[in-house]
C-alpha cells in the first residue's frame, strides 16, 4: 500500500518494510548488508516539527529462500520522512511475539526524545481533526482565520495545547490579509459546526471591546470574567479572561529574603546583644544588599502553581502571613517561566473563584494585542 494512503496512527508505533531504491541505498550505505538487502526495516513515529517519520532500524532481504534481517548500526540514526516516500509502497511487518521490539529496543528507545506533551498526544486521537490535518504533518491543521472586513483565510497551524473549548496552536504561515497576528505567534481556534453538520476549524480574530486602565484597577473586571467562564465555559468567555489578564496588574504573595551577607550581619548583631537584649531596641538595621522577593508556590497533587490575585482582599487569611507585591501579568509570566521549579500553571484567585492558566497558554497571552485605550 502506498504510504500516503495509510493512516498516521497505523504507521506510528509499528514496523514497516520500505523497498530500497537508489536514493535510499545512499541513505543506508553504512548499514550491514547494504550490498544484499532489498528493503529497509523501519519504525514509525511522529516528529512534532518534521512530521510523520520512519526510523531506520536495519536492512533486510527477501528471496526464494526466505526473509533475513541484518544487524543494525547503533552508531548512526537515519530517518525517512513520509513525505519523501508518499507515493512508494510500504509493507506492514507484524511483530507477533515481540522479538523485533526486543531486538531493536535501543533504537526505539532513542525515539523517546520525540515524545510530546499530553495535550498534543491527546489531539492526535481526535478524529474530528483528521479532515484538516496535513497528510505529512499530523500535528498541523488547516484553520480559517475570521475577522470582520476580511475574507476567511485558511492558514496552517501547529497544535500546541488543548483547552475545554479551545485548541492552541502556532501560526505556521503569514496571513495574506491583516489579522494582527503573524507567523510564529500562538492563536486559539475552535471546532465550528454549521446548521447542516459541516465542520470547520476557525479562529475568531475580531478585536475585542476596548478597556481602560481604570476598568482594571480594582481587579473586579478580571473577577467577573472568571466568574462568567466558570459558569459557561465557551470560547468568548475564555478569550475574555486571557485578554483581560494580558493588560492586568495582579498581586503576588511571598516573602522578602535578605542576602546571605545581610542575614549573617543580622545574626551577628543578635548574638552580640544576647547579654543585653534591650540594647538593640529602637535601633535601625539597614541592609547592604537589595532584598529579593520570593513568590509563594502552591502545590496540588504533584503539580506546582504560581498564585496571583486580582486584589489583596482575594487572598483572604492565606495572605495574612505573607508579603505582597503588585506586578503586571506579563511580568508574572516571565517570573513563572524563569522559576527554579517546573510550574504547571499560574492560578488566579486560588481560594475563591479560581482560574488556572496552563503553561502552554503563557505565550498565547504574551502575544495577544492590548485592549487598552
């Protein structure tokens, strides 16, 4: 069967034989048996960026006397992209007793480097997307960009994450019309079903209603948007939260930490005053170095989250024993990205009306256009 006619799910994780032609023979010339082989034994996988691929395991030969698989060459790694052999016939090789998987465990294990996040893996199971997938790049789908004043324009988008009612992806080509988004930027899109049951992937790129800094000042607009989304999880409410976050200042709980030098000076001062504790009452201790603010981190099950709040009151009792600083949300994303721990997301108002911004969405918010007038 021709490679282009085989479902990518069938190719992935299975063994395949590809007939050797002159071009392939050059690719595998360093593998044992190259002078005798007439096919290449491969293993299918998906490279998120390079697309549907076959990892070369070894060479093989088949003649009237039987079928033989030569030894591999573990010193090299050779890959065949499906796009390069889409019109060639490839043959499925069943590994009935698991001997092939055991024999080539090292080569197959190297492909773990191409593992993707759970959301992308889940999207590969979504058959509703199949009509829009690139035949050679299963993670790339055709999305229609929609904006008043523009014609619907189809662009390729690489899937990067999933939300309840949205899919997040990277725009792979520059739109011909002005949508205010450009190649390489992240966009959100959704599955649209018309009244006749027709399906399309669409991204709403119409600019949202403008807001002012005063609208955002006390955090109630952010709280209201989260409240609406938590009760009706649709794309409009979801994007409203992201756009408001992009322009908001939020409060971060944490502690101010002195430098090691200042902490040592403070310790020495306390030790010197042990005999006369009253001697330091009323004195001022001035740090030589700048104090650093250490944000608090919340843990839920095994996941770590960076907490922020729409205003200090939203922290409740949790915030009573912590210091607080106000930062623009884009700066919060930078802090969370550079945090020493691997954070799963940023949680807004964790103890009242919570909303979690998954790590996959941070770049999407950074790339959004400001709604401020």
